[in-house]
DNA sequence: TTCTATGCAAATTATTTGCAAACTA
DNA sequence: TAGTTTGCAAATAATTTGCATAGAA
């Protein structure tokens, strides 16, 4: 593992964000201070860092992969309206039957992804407050 | 909504499977009895049926979308080794705080996706039974 | 110097879309 | 007949990969 400006910049950028950026999002931002960085490098580093367990890759609904600087198991919330992904406090994680150990039928659970889908507060407010059901 | 042979065949095929096929998997199978069906038709119908709530689309880890004839909220298990997706009885679903209603910070929860990742029984057995950690 | 990481572009993979023809109601 | 659905192929979108060169140890 070599320490490169690119890798540091990518990690630093991800860590300062609370939204859950895609590789392209990171690329787009890091590019401001590092105009020559390539999308491929961003993808490679994000993948690398996730492999090292320094960040977490989340497969949220919607196709694209997103990244999270928080490597601890915690739920996410995906808004169907604005497509944003928010964090949900880990306290609401399911009552996992022996995560990390054997489990029903001999499986070995290594991780959990819990995603709630629905409408975020802004989008929900916009729909229920006034009563415009008809969108 | 018009009833076409293709749509029926796709739905029928999905309903008879317990694995969680991708659009291509369905296409590949349905093709045996309906050689001219196109991938586009499979994608369109799967999307259509999911929209109608007749089947469920699941965004599992790994990039491709998979489909499930069971529309009820229930957990899935994704094997990191063989990439298979299995069903987990709904009984192990998390203790959801008012799913379907408002929730922390004004969100409205419409659905839940719970995915456990790890090693399925076969893959787990292969790794722990003999003690071949190296691989 | 040695070998990893980068930039760039081409290559893949998954999914979507346009359009004329086929088919259902 | 009227309007939906299909097949085919081209178009997108997201991600990966090959390769020569720049850069870190």
C-alpha cells in the first residue's frame, strides 16, 4: 500500500460527507482540487479502501454503489422521492440472532444491511402537509 | 394491461423459483419454451409486474437486480462465496418501529430491505469442516 | 531502482429505449 | 380497428480493465 495524494484525497473527501456518495460524486468533488484525477482511480481506490475495511460499500436500491465512511453496521434510509440515502442510528438495528456466528441452517453471518425505503422528512412533509395527494 | 404469453410465462417462471433470478436468468429459462422472446421484453415485464406489486424487485449486493415472487417484506441472505441469494423466514425481521407509519424525524417508511451477508451453509461447511483456512 | 498507482481510453456488464410489426381486446 | 406489447438493435449508464508512464518507498 502506497500513500498517494489521490488516495488520501478520496478518503478525506468521503470522510467529511454524511450523504452516501457514489464513486462519481467523489470524483466530481475531488476533481476541484485535483483536476487530473481519473474516474478509474476513484473507483479503484474506493474498492481498495473498502477491501481494507477502512470504508464501507453499500448496495443501496437504485443501481449505483455508494460509499460510507462509517464501517460499523447501521441502517440506512433511502428516499424513493429524492433518491437520497440517510443514516439511521445503529440503535434501531434488528435483533440479530448471533450475528458473526453460525445461524439458522449453518450459515455464517458476516454482515447485515438494513435499508428502510420510503419518504424522507422533506419529501414526506411536501406530500402530507398540504394534502396534495395527486402529485 | 393486456395478457400476453410472454408476460404470463415470465410471471409463471418467476413464481416457480425459490432462488432470486435476475432478468437474464428468467430470460435464459423462458427462452427454452419461447425462443423468440427478447431480453427487453423480460426487463419490461419484470418492471411492470413489480410496479403492479405482483412481484418484488430486490436490490441485492453485487450490482444486478433480482426478482422475488414473494412480495411480503422478508430478509434475504447473500452468500459472498457463491453469490446466491436465499430467503430467510420473515420471523427474523427486525423490530421495526412503526413500519408503514411516520418514524424518527418525520420519515414515512414504506418498506424494509434486510439482507444478511456471509457464507451459505454449503460454502461455510466447505471452509470450516476441514480447516482449510488458506484459499 | 523497483514496483505500485495513476491517467486515459477502450471494453464490459446491466439495463433502457426507439420503432415498426405483431397481437390482444 | 385501436392501442398495447413485442423483437431487435442501438443507446445509456455504471463499472472495470489494459497499458505505458508517473511517482512512492
